[in-house]
C-alpha cells in the first residue's frame, strides 16, 4: 500500500480533531459564560475573550494540515 494515501487522512484528522476539541470546549465555556453574564453584565468582555481562545486550536490544526499537505 502506498504511504502517500495517509497524507490527506492525517491532514483531515489534524483539522477535524482540533475542531471537535474546540467545539466541546466552547460549549462548556459558552454555557458557563451565559450564567456569568446573567449575574455580572460587566464581564462580557472577559467571556468573549475566553470564547476566542479555543478558536486558536482550530487555526493551529489548519496550519498543521497545510504543512502536512504541502511539505
């Protein structure tokens, strides 16, 4: 079996697993954030920041996939 068929599979896993992990994290952060904002509306900026941090994981997964595909 040709090992080059594993390259697209690895790239897909890099993006897919990063997206699943980010989705799970953002679901928990979002539900907790809704409770925090309901009690303290001035914390909205902090919650937006905390929701944006896991998105970097998907961006890094995409970067790894691009490196896998093009190198």
